[in-house]
């Protein structure tokens, strides 16, 4: 999924002047909503900079709820594609992120039916079947517990959300060996105590801003955020993390590598109460 525009460095990233080359530098978590905090990170490498933005969701916090892209019923394929900002505003969520790999790709205007690659559950309904090419599933139960599934569940009765991706992090250790395959990444993980869902996006394909990361280093970013286990979702030009507010009703927290927001197949939204 190639990107075709190189943008200037994003504002909002602090300069880590005291950081050593190769260090994963993460700013302190800042409250954004009740139960949701945000942070940004920076890493300087010999190949170029890496820039990351993340949210941490307290699964025990009052008012935290999840919503996912629904299936399209009797229409062809699995879902109707849309941009992440459109999904967030339509659902009136506070935070939204792209999730599932999908085909066909890639569209930047309008909408079309798409096929999700791998198992998916939305609001308790299965919308896409198990696929061995995406062997790990991030699942959220009806009681806001997070689990990673590595085989198809016999029942989805207790599942509220599920989305397949690529295995990334197990018990604090990256699954993939290091390589030079750098891309923008959308990743998610769970904290060691199971209380927090961590969602991070790492920008890429923008040499002056962020060059992207390998799957190995995407896992290391999750470790730096406090994750125990993690998954890699659709990345490249699909990578985007959005919050509500701003002049248009939605604010993109990261700096996608495409001129226009990509129309993608699936999203996860989070509802939260405002800070008191």
C-alpha cells in the first residue's frame, strides 16, 4: 500500500535533545478523556527519525465503550469502506483508529464494499471469517476485557469486538526478527496487568518526519508503552489515529503519508466521558 506524498515534519512532537541515538523516547501520559490518555514518542536512528503517537484506554474506567465498523448485511463482501474521520464523526466517538487489512485497496474518495482479511466481530456479530494469513485476533469482551486469540473461537457469545492481524508481541518479546522493512504501522497491545488497551500509530515514508518501522521495532514501541502482548493491524497509508474536536469535528493525531485520508475497511472507536 504505497504512499505518494512526503509531508513536512509534524508540529506537536517535542524535541528529545538529550536522547541517545536508538532510544525510544516516550513523553508522559496526558489525560484526554476520562479513562483515555495520550502520548507521543520519538526515536532517532541512523536511517532517520521515527515518530509515534498513542492512546492508553483504562478498561475499568466508567464510561469506556467500544464501537466497530459494522457488516454491510446483504451487500457484497463484508463492510462499506469509509475514512476514519467519517467513522468517528458518524459514531460520535471520542477516539478512532483503523484496524483490519482489507481488499480492494486503495481508495481516497467515496466508498465501496470491501472484504476484510481475517476474523472480525462487530458489536457481537461475526462479519468476517477466520483466515490463516492473519492468525492473531485482538478481542474485546462485552465486559471490556482484552484477549489475544490464536485459533478460531467455538463461540462468540461473549465477544463484542474482534479483529485479525499479524502477531507482533508475546509476553514482552517481539515475534519478528529485525529487518529493513520500514512502513507506517498501526499496532495495539494490552498492558501487563491487563487493565489498559494500548493503541499506537507510527508514521512512515516521510524522511524529514518519520521513516516508519519494521515489525520488530513496532513491537519494541509497544514495549516502551508498557505492553505485554501486541498485534499489527493494517498500516501504510491506512495508518491513522483520530480524536473528536477541532474545526471539522475530528482531529488527526498523527501525520499520514497520503495527501488525502484513505478510505479503509474497518475501524475501532472508543467512547469516553469528558474530563471533570
